[in-house]
C-alpha cells in the first residue's frame, strides 16, 4: 500500500512542476490577449475547483492524496479511482497545453 502512495506522491510532484510552468505560460498568453476561456476543466470533470490556472486543481489533487493516505481500506478503494482520474486528466491536459504552446 505504501508503494502506491509513494507513486501517487511522485506523480503529484511531476504535475506540480508542470503546472507551475503551465500557469506561467497561461499568464503570458493572456497578457497577449489570447487564451480566453472560463475554466481549465468543466464542472463535470470531477474537480470541485474551477479556475483558469492549474494551481487550484493541483492543490485539490494533493488534498485528495493526503486524505486517501489517512483513510480506511474501504474508503481508499472507493476514492482511489477518482484520484487517479484527476491525475490522468491533469497529465493529459498539461501535455496538450505544452504541445500546443511549442513553436
């Protein structure tokens, strides 16, 4: 079980670093008058946060991982799929953004 939490935390660190870079890029793009969107993720994505930046979503995911580590086995089994889904969405979206801003 500890190995799973270690992996979640490792991925969270990667997401955090990519998120910081992405938020800086988004700031630059918006200063140029581009990047006009309401939120990064839609309200049905599973995230409670609603933001034009990645930081609030990453904070929510970090909280989810910390709560998961303290939870009972039954709660872990119930909540782990959503935590993994959020992590996958962040990785995918950060990757797409990075790809679209190159060049």
